[in-house]
């Protein structure tokens, strides 16, 4: 990483001839350094994650989870949620496949919470901008959230809020073709390009705004509105985060700059988690298999849990 | 020969459908390409991730969009 720092320094201070120590110089240096670091990590980690994921298709997760009950099942589902590829267009067949395999509803929800929450783009952004410790805390918290969220939904006995036709569907058996290494690497590379193509602009805008905050926004401003003195900051942060889905790439750099200016870490984590954990497009798609009331309960439980996590980390971090 | 593209109408499903049509055109063979959007039928193939590609009843790919050349290989 020090080589990237050197590159950014020479680019801004030598090549562009901007004085070190000026606000403009600081902001530009911050921008180029973060942008290079994040793109490097995005390529390496997304490719790596995509290769690992090629070994865990959802059909395999279904088999692994098939004979588990509560607790152990919730934990395994939360962990599998990390490595199973998730796309909102697969949410319906995945949900039906799990229910059809006889999985308790709570275990299915542990998977549905963990899968989008612990996602590779958020992980890269956290690792690159906050360091591996925060990225690890985020992952562990995401798994914990999925575990307890699923258990609570299981205890509420909400099976009647699943659309009736779901219980009638019978799943067939198929011989899934095991891909060769060449294919795995090929798909992983395509996936990396696809994700980069979708997020690069948000990453640049986010880092740009972050750099601007870094150079120009005074610390007192952040402390006044979102600092430890404001008891409602976590709740407001989560409520703002819920509709921001799919922009984890763009929001995390801004959050990082705000943390530098005094935003408490718990508030920041709660905000980032609410962006990915509860996504409007996913909820709209899930409406095909579960009733609106269950979507509301699910969203409510996750939102409240994230708010608790936020306050908890504000106290201990 | 028959190619089925399984998916409930997401953008990747359409992309895969286009790839399949393209591959058939390039191969010059008589192959029927159809979209399967009925969830019961999709699940009937044992598939949990869409889009999926089924050739003559065999699931060739699930949860990804194979390239045109790859599909061409499969229908050769």
C-alpha cells in the first residue's frame, strides 16, 4: 500500500505541481490514493470470491441445510449466505427450493439476511478504507444478525404468511454439471468485469465526495449533527440507509471520511449495514412468495437489530 | 433439439435468451429456443438459481450467463 501512497503523492505534488499541505492537494492526494487502492482490491477480491463461490451453488447449500433444524441450521445458513452467490433475480427460486427441502422458515431467513448483508463489494470497500479489523467485525456482525434474525422469525411461527402455492411446488432432481477450472476462472473473470462495470462510477463519485469532506468539511460540523452527543443519530442513519440499496460502493467512502471527522463507528456500521441488508428490489421480488405482512415483520426485525448493533458498537468501539 | 432458458424475467435472463438465439443462428442448426418463466416448471428442473440453460432436458448452466461460443459448443 505504501507504493500506492508514493504513486498518489508523486501524481499530485510532482506531476500536477500542487503544494503539499494545501486543502486542494490533500483532497486530490486522498482521492487518487483511495481510488487506486479500492480498484486494486475490487479486482483481486471479487475475482477470489467468485472462484470460491463457484464451489457453492445454492443447490448445494440446499442439500447441506436439508436435514438441519433450528440453531445449528440458522448458524450454517448464515455462513452459507456469505459464500453462496446471491442475485435478487434468484431470490424466488432459492426461497422455494429451501422451503421445499423442508427447511424451517427461520433458517431460510437466516440465509436471506446474511446473503446480501455480507457482500463482497461492501467487504472490499470496508477492508480498503477502514482496514481488515472493521471488515472482520462487519462480517461477524452480519452473521450474528442473520443468526438471531432467523431465530426470531422462526419463533414467531409465520409459516401461514408464505404464499400457499409455494408449498405445492415439487422440485425436480437434476444432474448439475461440475464446471472445469477453466470455466470457473472464466466465469469469475466475467463476474468481476460485470461488477466493476456496475460500481466503478459510484466508487469514483463516493471517493470524490469523501475526498472533498476530508479536505473541506470541518470536524465540528459532523460532531454537531451525528456525533456521540446526538442520541438519535443511529436511528436516523438506519432510516436513511434502508432506501440506499446497491450503492454500498458509493456510500462507504463518504462514511469513511465522516468517521475521520468524528462520526462514531457504531453509527457508521449501522448505516452501512442498513444499506445492504434491507433492499427494496429484493423485498418487491420476495413479495411473490411471502405476504406483505411477513415482509414488514422481516424488515422491522432487521432494522431494529441493526439499530441495536449501532448503539452497542458506539459503546464498545 | 430444444433449448430452454429458465428465469422469471430478470435482465440476465433476457441476456441469456439473446445469447442462445445468437448461438443457434451461428451454428446454422434447427434448434428451438424457448423461454420458461413458470416457477413450477423452473423448479421442476431442480434449479435454484436463475437464469439457467437447459438443452434437451439437461441443465447445462444455472445462475450464470454462458457466452455465445460456449452455447455453440453445447449444441454442436
